[in-house]
C-alpha cells in the first residue's frame, strides 16, 4: 500500500507552500483530468498518473491495480469546496489516491488468517502510516497558524486540511471491518484524537450512503468494547523505571515521597488499564523538570503525551508559596515548556540519569 502522494503533500515535493507549476500547464492538466473516466481502479490510476505528470518520481510510484472493481469507503469527511485551479488540482490528487489506497487495503491478498495477518497487514502497513501523516498534516497546520475555519483561500490551508480530514475518514473506513483483530482500535473519533493526535481538532465522520460493505470471508461480526486507557509502556521490565525514578528522587526530588511512592508511579505508567483519577502522583520537583523527564522517556511508551497525562487526572504539581498543588493539565505542560528556566547543567544531569536507565 502506497502512501507516497499523501506523504509528498506533507513532507515532499508536493508541499502546497512550495508547489510551482506553470499556470498554463496546470490548467491543461486539470482540464484533461476532469474529462477522464473513473469507472474502475485502472482508470483511477490513469487519472492519478496524469495529475502527477510534473513529478516523475511520484508518477512512477503509482501502483498497477490488481483488481478493477471500485469499493467505496464507509466514511467521508465534510469536504471543503475547491474554488481555485490549484485547489482543484490537490483535490483531484487526494481523491484519486484515496480510492486506490482504500481498495488496496480492503482487498489485501496477504490476509489469509485474521489473527496472524491483520495486525501487521492492516494495523502496521496500512493504519499506522495514515495516522502518522494525519498527525503531521494537523501539526503543520497549527505551526503555520491556520485554524479549522473557512475561508480556506490559502492553498496550504486548503490542501493540508482536505488531506488531514480525508485521511481520518480513510482510517476509520479501513479499521472498522478489521477491528476485532487489531490490538489498537477506536470506537469514536474522540478516542482516536486522545491517543493518536497531538493537537486535537473538531471532526465528524460522515457515513457514505453509497459505500460498499466489505464482505471478505475472513471478517466476522465485531463486538465494540470501550478501549482501555493506558500510557502504552513498551520498555519491558518495570524495574528500569523503578531504578530511574529512585535516582531522580535523589537528584531533583522528583516525587513528594511523603505522599507518593515510586512504586505507585511505576504501576500507573505501566498499567494496561489505568483508572482515571484513582492514583495521586504528587511532584516534589518543578513542573518544568517533570515535563523534561516525561518528554525524554516518552519514546518508551506508545501514548505518554501531555494529552494523556491530563486525561489520567493523576498528576499533581508541587505546591507553590501559599498555593496548593494543582492538577497537571495539557495547558500547564505547554506553558512549562515555553517558560523553562532550568539550568543547562541540571538538564544535562537529568538526561544523563535517564540515559543510564533507559538508553
């Protein structure tokens, strides 16, 4: 399954803020593409090749479909209307690439056994890449100062929003038929935002009334259970965390050990089923130092982010003068990063301690 066109829009030569196609050439490409039939997957691939002709590497990456019937995905997004030539160009690219990617995923010939094949073929090869690019597109919009409101006159605002929204609809369209066999799945957009998107945004899935039901013989009816909440520890033995926090409590008084034990923190971070607000983790250090530690060890977790830290409702700040402890939120974490006045030697010492236990 090929994500090159989507990836190129976010990270490569199709970046909308860098695109440079002569207007007369662009007009001819769009005009001809609008006349091309899209009754089967080969015709969709032909249209995609036509639209990508100014970019040889991308054009060469477009796969030859192994099937011809087009299945329409189960969910759509409330798409933005294209009004300019360049917007029509990006819309055409994205729409055609979505059709090919979805049909490749739901007709994957390598899925022979659900339990063995779906976690890798769908979870890793298909959904993971979609999720990464959706998050990257959303972060790029935030970094460039674009809000989720019209008008989308700027081509970067239009292209990245259109791509991000359609990738999210694509994610759920592919996930849901295979949900029973995926280790991580989401029942709602809100759950997905919590675990997979760094900066959440408003989004509503729109059921596609013309969708084809995926009826592969391997797929069985699913029972939707609410997802368990965890930070997704993937570092093996929890003893490494225990040793790390023991040292940090000596170095920077990481925890208020009169109220919180290191064992309680380790159990919370490694639990597969965190109960919201049931553990109380009281810091003995400044929030800036806590954030520095969490950021540094987050690579050993699937979901240790400022959003999930807030969601847990378990972390409490060190009391300030005449001020009690307060619940640590995503906002307070963001503020601590911008106002971090920790001395460089302290930062170096903290990182050295972390690297010793979690290299």
